[in-house]
C-alpha cells in the first residue's frame, strides 16, 4: 500500500485533516503533521526554556514521517509556505522523495522548481502513488 505525508501550515489544519480523511477513504496510508496549536496546545503557555525542545520534537517527528512516506504532499493553499514547510521540502528533496503541491503559485522559485507536479484533488494524487 502506498503512503503520503502531508506538509503544511497549521493555518490550514481543518483542510489538511479533510484531505487526509479523503485519502484514507481511498486506501492510502497517510502521515499527518502534528499541528500543535490546532490540536489544543497553547504555545504561549510553554516556558521559553522548553519551547526549543517542543519545536525540536515536532520537527523530528515530521522528518520521520517524511522518511516513511512514498511521496510528499505540500498543502500550500494560495501559495503559502512558511519556514517550517520550506525546511520540510528541503528535507524531502534530500530524502529523494517526489513532492506534489496543492498550489503552483509559489512566489519562491527555489521551492517551486522542486515540485514534481501540482495536484488539487485526492483522487488525482492517488494516481501518482
């Protein structure tokens, strides 16, 4: 069975969860990001000393998911990609993963050239697995 890891900003948490559900319904193994804030975590309540450890854990958790997946799906609605997503794209490239993106309107050409294709619908993504 093929697998995909979803990468994207927590601002799109609800849409990424919906996408994950649709892919799972199509029989795909899905690795989802742990979206700390949208899962109920309050970043501001973490002591400053501990924030680096939480961030490190979340980063390494997602890197592990990227290693495990067959392909990477970048949910970059409206072309948005923050620092973490840019880092994840770079890691996926280093792991020699195919990277598909939701939106081709990324203003940063160094990210855009790394996409294997633009895919809007889960059914379309399944064809690349």
